[in-house]
C-alpha cells in the first residue's frame, strides 16, 4: 500500500511518530528521529505531512499535539523530553556556581539536573521552591537548602502561591537559575500557568543576574504567561540544536548565550 506515492513504511513511520507525540505531549525532532530510526530531515517532512492533516502541530525543533499553546506537560513528560540536552545544559550551568555562593533555583527538570551537579559544593546556599531540587541536595553536606513556603503544584512538584512569593521577599542572591516552557526573543521566558509564572518572577527578583536554562525544544516556543522579559535575561544556557536565529537575536539584545555541545556531537 502506498501513501501519496510513497512506500508503505512511510505511513507506518508517521503512525509511530503520532503515537510518540500523543504519549509525550511534545517531542524534539531529534528525539523522534532516534525513536523511529530516521533522519531529522525525514522526520521533519513527516511532521509537516501530519500537521497538514491536523493531527499534530509543528514547533521550532519539535512537534506537539494540536492546540497545546498554554498547555502544561506532566513532569514525567518533561523529564523524558530532550534528556541528553538537559544534562549538557545542567553541567554547563554548574560551572557558574562556586563555593560560598548564594543562588536561587526554580522548578523544572533541567534545574533538577543542575541541582544534582552541585552536590560537593561547599558553603553554598540554595533557595528553591522545587521539592525535587531540595531532594537532590538534601544529603549534600556543603549545601544549605532554603525551601520556600506555599501550596504544592503536583504537576511540577513545586511550591507556588502567595506564601511562596512572600517567603522570597527581602532575599538577595547572586544568580537565579530558572527554566520554563518557551523562550522567544520577543517575549522572553514564558510558562502556561499564571501561578508558576508569578512565583518565578518573585524568584528572579531576588537575584543580581538571571540565568535561563532552555533546551532546543523551548527555543522559539511561546506559552501563555511571560516570566522573564528578554532584556532581563543576563545569560542563556542552551544546547547546540537550538535555533541559531533566535540565539543571535537574543545576543544582539544583550543576553550572554552559552551553547552546550552534546557529547554525541563531539564524537564522544
């Protein structure tokens, strides 16, 4: 059987892509290509065809279920998406943290990965609203963890609300490390949920410098609520599959952009 003159395996591959996107909510093209054992060029063509049928939406560097602007993925979905990229970003971000430092770390799977990289630091104070960041550092003898108050948001395992925001008032730290669901040169960092955005804004207000951690699936994506305006972003740490046009625009606006190269792309 053929589909638009193409062999049957193209139809089977597209069905598999659709299954993957339905299971994960959104995926990077790189991850889809690995799963279906095809090139990113082939997958991009398949995604374009599926979008034409109204089955999925294209995103910069990836694909999502239709109408997912403003939709928040589950934490398990976020953890699976672009995992190697997040680890590379976390390792690069950890190099900005020194002993005797005081920092804020927001919620997210990339910031959780950063927290694991900080075990072994000495006289480090970490303020966070993320239960998973706190857990990752709970047994780190040289790290003092300050957990905000607030109401638990189960989808991200983090504390939000007025109590969380009030507990951050009056604090001053060196850097804030935050993530989100989208990053554009026009609106900066964004997230689908107003409560999450509000506490993230309170967190970055405590810091001298704001460092955004965003893998390639977030670059060029835009969600409902702005968290950090582009001109506020001191540094961006992303991976080498991010849209270079967005990165260059952010650099022109004054953001210091760091690109973490994946080990596989270095030939390791």
